[in-house]
């Protein structure tokens, strides 16, 4: 077992633990903004740690390109999704009782 294998195992376990804490936070927190924070911050770091573990398992430039592409897409799409959730929550809070926006 090489040092890369040990580092890959540590990164994989850390990433899985972060994904678990994100799931627990989504179930435990009450407000939308708290849930949004729990669903984005540890989840993205967890996915990036798993991707790093995948690269450490097979350290080659052949694998690095697709893994970097997936990591970049994860960072971009999670931030856009969090923005859309916050926007929808804000619009829902400012709507009247009948669901129509206040004027």
C-alpha cells in the first residue's frame, strides 16, 4: 500500500463524512437559508475530496482533466442552485396570502 493509497482513503472518508454532515444538516436545520448553507458548503467540499481521492488512486493526467471538469461544474452549479433557492424563498416570503406578489 503506497502513500497515494493512504491519502486516497483519507480523502474518500473525509468526503463521505462531509456529505453525511450535509445530509444531516438538511434534515436538521429549520430555515431555508440554514438548509441552503448546509446543502452547499460541506457537500461541495465532500465531492471535491472524493474527486481528489479518485485522482490519488490513479494519478495520471488522463484522469485529471475529467475530474477537474466535474469539480468545476460542481462548484458553479451549486452556487447557481443556491442562488435560485434563495431567490424563490425571498419571493415566497414577499408574496401575499393569495400567492400573488405584493405591489
